[in-house]
């Protein structure tokens, strides 16, 4: 069964019609809410900036946070170190 729904999101004073999976509705609406919160914060602090520049600043902020989370959750360096230590242990144990 295709469980899609149609919603309208208000982002930056414009409505965006979307068709999404029903189980994603809460996170989609929360994402739009977070964008609007940041937009309003920037609008209050930088009243002379154009809406395009404010949107660019919000996009940058979200992108930077996303990259920082990816780096923090990157397990590749740990997996490589574990593999290296496993090889050292294997060599040690086979020489005993």
C-alpha cells in the first residue's frame, strides 16, 4: 500500500506543496519549523540584509551542522584502528 499524503509547508512566508510518506510527516514539519525559527532569528538580528542573503545564511548554518554531525559520527577511523590492532594481536598470538 502506498501510504503517501499531501501537505503544505509554510517556509519563509511561502507555501510548498509536498507529497510525503505518512510516517515522515512529523519530521518534515519539524524541519520546516526549524528553518522558520532560524529565518526569524536572522531577520531580527540582520534587518538590513536581503531575504536571499538570510536564506543563504540559514542554509549554510544547517549545512555546517550536518557536516559536523557526520564527522562526529564517522566510525571509519575507529574501524581502521581496530583492524590494525587485530592484525597486531594475530601476529603476536601466532608467534607464541
